[in-house]
């Protein structure tokens, strides 16, 4: 055990100033979100409880993990003072972990640094990155819709949508009802950014304030939702986008495509009858396609769910299952699907993200693209000069 | 990173003109065939009329099939083997020449005669309606033109940075390919290729497709052409010029004094060594002069001034 007197002055650090390489620190922050779970240790197979989530002190919002947390007394909004917190790193961002060495005690919200959100700088949404906080955004609400989700045991309503300024577009999720409506211009203060499915997402919670603005210079919703397609190379270069449009040709299917089996509880794919989370389960058949769309500048994977796949392929899940019964070879289904899709020209709209395997887009809409051959020939002939 | 390779939209002519290759490194190397017109191809998408396939090799049943895809600019071999069972089945299923789209990997094979053979190993083949073939050719023509424009810009502004080009809308992989093309093919007639694209545009406008003779395809698909242009020789240095002139003086002197009118190579090398030009330097001077057509060796060991 370290001697208490030997480490008397661990500095209290603002979350904004955390650096992954620094030693243990003292922090003061509010629990913004958390969940409890248990992990099985690889070393001896024992189960160990942990609590993980997000901490914020008004300067930044950071992921944290608390090993062997107290069984109760932690709520959303609880302010904690923690001494001897380890700083780790995940995908280039600092992360905190409370270990057996860390001393944690409740603190008063009054002790949190005073941050007047109205004095925060206005930042363009294209520049926002996960864990950013302490900024204001002046944006147009492109669209917004309420959805009920379960967070642990709890059912909560989240308002999800898309907001835009001149710099770009960012996804939004509001955990309180701010009465947001598509088309209105707003100033958002006291929100933070988290990474969600590989893209930054602007999060509004009960500490956030929203002010209506009278601004005509922000992009209007139709402009964002019907933006012309861009080259795949360009979107890949930018790491994706909250609302992008891609035009391309189907050049292949990436596995898994075709009939897949999902866990009836969490819908994760089942492999060899086992769900990653729920163990041995009776998988539920589903249809999906990971379409490789290519425009000659790059390629993107279109992650199509059942409805889109059925519409594009013209074969329903029921029909695919019937074929599978007749010829029990799943690769055949994928082949028949590719034969129907290869060479099709599609315009795909939706959020796109980039990872080590390239660009993936989740389609909100897929439409066939028609080519006006006569007009195209004229245009090309003019470029070639007769 | 194991990013999927993009499918370059190219004509048969561009494939036929591609003589340079770049082997990748690392754990899973990816080879690229470089075209003089700004494509750096691992995978391509080609469109045109696909002829019925013929089996290759003596395996029974055949495990390798070859066909030919003809577009308005030329033709390219399309192959499929046992490792692409679906593509092979599709290739075999072509009963008569039909408009088709082929996606596949480019292979460059250089024979002993240093003739380069380009083929496309099919990953996916699809017979399409004529309209779809023309639409694919429209893409091919437009992107070929866009790439030529990019090459032209790079030639005019060699100092322009990649970032500037990308910001002005050039796809990053195209910029890489264009720089490679200019470096590897310094003397290529790109204007001629641009003119050839007119035939593709006429096809897009609705002219009838390339005429493909009915019946079986020729026994082998040979894509022959001139060996690759030799890299331009650097101009000789003053020191090399000095060696050359010493060399030539000696050739003249020995030839004049010999019975048969030739300079004996052995004598020559001995004499030139005495003047301080020995071994490798003498050898390379000799080679330069022979390749430059200044002297010749009509009989082994006997030199004279080239006539």
C-alpha cells in the first residue's frame, strides 16, 4: 500500500487537460451516463463487477471504468471527487479508470468549475470530435424524431436527428425534450460530443440549453437531405459523414450477405448457435446484404437490412428460406443475390463511417440511377472536341 | 489496412497499353498494373461484347476458361479458373457474343520475348442489356477523360501538391496513379488515346457495337505490341565523352594499321588500359559506343567504325 503521506498533493485536473501519458490524477466530475456489468476474468474465471460510463466537469466528457464499484449511491448526476485515477487511452482518446488504489467520495455540484455555457466559443460542427465539450453550436435542425430505447433496465425517450451549419452536418441525440422541430435554427450550449457507430454525435442532456435563433444563412433541411452525390474517394478522405450521398455501381457482395441468423434478444448475429452475449440461442432468420458499391474513385460497403435487401433483390426472406430448404447451400443464396445486383447503379443516402475495412454507409434511402445516354454522349463528345 | 481495391473504369485500349507493374510489399502484397493514362489497377470494370469462352489446358473437365471482351477501342482476354467458380460458370454460360460487364483483377504477364500480355481474371461477369453496356461505357469514357485531364494538369503544374489536387476534386487514388503514370511513361502519346475515346462515345450515343465474328474465338488471345520503351539514357558525362574519344582514336589507329581493316578488340583493350581507361570503364565505353551505333563488331573480337 502506498503511504498516504508520501503522495499528499496529486493535482486536481480538468478533464479537458487530461493526457494519456500522465500519472494518477485527482478529478472532480459529474456522472453523465453509466451502466453496470460484470466481466469474467481470463486469469481465473472469476466474475468482477464494474461500472462504466461518461464523466463530465463542463470542460470535457470522458469515458470511465470503475472496478468493484459500490453497490449503490451512484446516480446519473452524482458529482464525484476521485483521487488516484489512472489515465488510459482508447483509440487516441484519454479514458479514466478507478482501481483499488483510487479513493472516490461524493462531492457537491457547487464545487464543479464554473463554466458559463453562454461564454463558450461557437464552433463549426464539422470540427467537433468525440469528448469535445464547452462549445456552442449554431445550427439548423434538419430532422428529428423521438424513439424509445432501453438503457439497462430503464426505458427512455431519445430525440434523434441531424443538425447542420455551413461547415457540415452532425448527428444529434437529445435525452431531454427540447421540443426541437425540423427547419428551426437553434443555438445549443452545454452539449457534448460522443463517438457513435464511428461518427461524432452531438449529445444534449438536462444541463444543455437550447435557444431559438432567427437565422437565414444556415443550410435548409432540403439542401442537406437532397445534397448531390459526392465521390467515394472524397467521402473516404473525410472519414465519412452524418448525411452523405454516394452514386456507384454494385461490383460485389461482402460476407456476410444472404440469410443470417440473429439472437432473438439482442439481434446480434449468431455463430454456431451461440450469441456473443446470450450464449446458446435459437437464431432467428434474417436477410441482409453488404453491397460493395464502387464509383471508380473508391468503394464503400452498403449495409443493407432485410427490407432494403428484399426490395433490391426482389426476393423475400420467406422465398430465400424456401430456396435454402431446397438446396441447403447458403453460398448459393449469396450468389443468386449478386447475380441480381451486379452492375446495378444506385444512389445511396445515409450516415457513412470509415474504419480499417474502409467506408461503410447505412442506407436511409437507395434509389436506382438512370443515365441519359444521349445527353451523356453529347457532353462527352463536346469535351473530346468533335 | 486491407482496404478493398477500387474498380478502375478502363477501356481495352488502356489495358493493352499497360506495360508497367508495381509489386506491393508487406504481409499481403497487392500488385498494381500501371497504365500510361493514369490508372493504377488491381481491380477493373470493363464493358463490351463478351465472346463465348474456350477451355484452356488439358484438364478434363477443364478448370480454366478464357474469353475475349471487345469494346470500341480493342479487346482484352478475360479468364476464370477454379478459384473463381462463380465467374467461371458465368463465363461458360455465354452462348453467343453478348453485351457484358466484367469486374476482375488485372494480370500482366511478360513472356520471354518481353511481350506483355494483359488479362482480366474475372470475379464477376454479367450479361447486360445494351443500354446498360452503353451506360457503363459512358462511365468508362468520362473517367478516362477525367484522368487524362488530371495528367495534363500535372504536366503543366509539376509543383502542384496532392492536397491542392484533392481539394479541387481529384480522387486521391487518381492523383497517386497520375504521378506514377508520368514517371513510368514519360513519352506516351496521350493525345492519340484521347482521340480513340471518340469511338467509345459514338457507342454511348448508340452506334452499333464492335463487330464480333460468330463462331469459336481464335485459339489464343494474344495481345501483342512493342516492347516497353527503354528508359531514356542519361547524357554522357564529360569524363565519359573523354573516354569515348580516346577509344575512337585507338579504333581508327588500329584499323588503319591492321591487315584486315578491323581493330582487334584484345589489342584495343590493352592499349586503352595503358592510357588509364581500364576494366569496367573500357567495357562500358565500348557498350555505349556500340549501342549508340558509332562502332560495330561484325566479327567477334574485331571492331570498326559503323558505316
